[in-house]
C-alpha cells in the first residue's frame, strides 16, 4: 500500500505529495494524459486509498512546487503545466484549428502569443471531446498522429477530406437573390422584378455577408437564404466596385439564428497545384460543391469598373453563373478567394476561373465594416497617361500637377509647368514607390492600397536627370 497526502505550502501556495498519510478526495493534482494513465494504473493496483480515487481529469489544475515535482517524478507522474505553457508547443495552424473548431474568433490575433492567450482564456468553453484532443496533442509536444480512415466507411482518404471540408464550410455559404421595384404605368402598383442570383458567405456573427459587387449592383432589394433555408432581408453596408466586393448585413436576432462564420485563410503563400474547393449556387442550385486546383497565382484581371484587380487566384474548379461571390477554399476549409469571374466564350465554366485573393478581401471587408467604404490613400498628384509618358521617352510616371495642400505638395513634388512664353518644363518622373518599380498610375495605386492613410510612402523620382527620394504623407483620395 502506498499512501499519499497532498499538502499546501503556506509560503508559495504550491502543492506537493507526501508518503505519510492518505490522499484526500478532490486534492489529486491535474496530470498530463500520459501521467493520468499512470495514475489509473496505481489505482487499479491498489496503491491509492479508496478516499483518493477521484479521477484527476475533472479536477482543477494545481501547480506543484519544486519538492512536489520531485515526489511526483518518483511516482512517474507529471503535473500539467498552465494552459499557456502547454500551448506554446503547438503550431499556429494547430492553434487556429482548435479555435475554429470551438467557434472562437481570432481574426484580431496577429502573433502566435495572442493565439495562445485566446485559446487559453477560452479553454473552459471547449467541448470534452475537443479538450481531450487538445490535451493529447499538448502531451505529444504538438506532434500530429495521422488518423486512420475507418475501414467500414468505404471512402478514400481524399474523398473523406473533401466531405469534411464541405460539411465544415457549407453552413457558412449563402444564396443571394436580388430584385428591383418598378411602378406600373397605369395602376401605379409597385411590382418586384427579379434581377439575378449569386452566392456569398458569412463573415462574422454580427450578420455581415460578403459577396461580389456585381451580384447586388443596381438592386433595390436583396434576400439572403442560409444553408438551412432561413431567409432574411439584407441591407447593403458598403461596396468596393474596383475589387468587385460588397458587404451586406442581415438581422438574425429576430429569428434567433446563430450564424457560422467562414474561416478566413491567406492567399499570399498559395502554390500552383494546391487542392481547392468552390461552394456556391450555380444556376440556382444551392450548396453545390466543385473541386479543382490552383492553376495560377498573381494574375491581373480587369474588373467591372475597368480597373485591374491584381494578385487574383486562377483555378480550374468549375465556376458557373450563380457561383459569383461564393468562397474558394483550401484543403482546410479556409477562404483563399472570392469567386468572381470566368474566362469562357459560352458563359459557362471552361476551366478558367478567377477569385479575388483572401488577403485583399480581408483588407477591403474590414474597412467597409468599419467605415462603410474603402478609404484609399493617395499621394496627391495627377499623372499623365501612360501613352504620353512613353511618347516622351519616360519609363516611369510623369507628374502633371500636384494637388494644393496634399502630402505631395508639402513634400515638394513638382508638376509639369509651362512658362509665359510657352516653354514646357516636365515635372517629376516617379519611378519607385516604397521600393517597388512603377510604370503607370495603376502601379502606384496598387502599391498605395496596401498602405494606411496618415503613413508615409517613400517616393523615388527622377528630376532633371537626377534621382531624388522623398517621403510623402498619404491622405485619403477624393472620390
């Protein structure tokens, strides 16, 4: 018989084990999963008194002092460290997986430490099954154990993964129908005329829905149907036509619905050949899944406003009319793009589809939710057309004029001028912005859209044959 006693040290608040008497119920230290197995072995062998046979798994975690740790070591038991200490061994992807599974938002977490703290503070809300998986992973130091596919399922591993992606993501995908209101000429009655349909997805539990701008353009009414066929009237929060993105909002409080936001991934590290999944409502057939690969990255396509959308993801996953605004997902079910356009002579899928990259979507959507629009930074200059600059033998962007009072004006950028007797003096030729070569006004816009209003941009200009570098404070572009 091996009796124990858990006694509290008055100076440090630590807990340790003694061999002098019996361990009282409710004082069992919390243990790692491996040590918990050892604990149950001691119980089954009769080394633990009846009064102390309370399972350690449900008890409050207890820190042990140095002496207590030595006594636990002699028993082959290891106390569980604080959650934050244990979670440090997990990768960022593993931390995000458990937060996603628990439905905990972490989009405001930028560092691993913040993810660790978020998971630690929300540990009490994890389901028993999820908590068990988490503890097991921590006990292995974050090493994954590849699960074996159940032999009775009859499904290939790739098929099982596809099903899991769909089951996890489909509740976040919505069907959007739009209409316009028309007054009859003679009766003066108001009629609702259908305009079109499209797809979208749930951004957050506040009811924000993301879709393409062209899905809701010119619409006077929009209706959002969730995956369970619950229908809501939607209001337009804001849009960014240049990126073909729009944000709607639905009020779920009145119907007591809890939304399931889609997990947002990143697009900057995508590789050609990655598996992708598209969920949407082609031809009105809701909750349709198609699969494919990333066919290309960093594409530039012309948006509905005529301006280029840069960094677009190309895919061969079937995208048809009605898929617009739906999510393009990676193999973890995370958003990597918003399906927006296809290249096809027939109007149906030809294996060449394009999606606005997730990094652009995150930046645009967050601004629309915060400000109702996208605030675009500007240098405060008016530039010559690209063709004019080439005719003058310039490789960069020619400044025609500087907006008075703008950042460019205060920084001393020079515009093109004409003397009283007609002699023209060319202005500054912008050749680089923040270290990136620019040859058109669109290049400048693409670089600046990654910056915030109020920050400085480093502008390299060629002035009278000499290179000059100027810091320009960015201001909001006048619409």
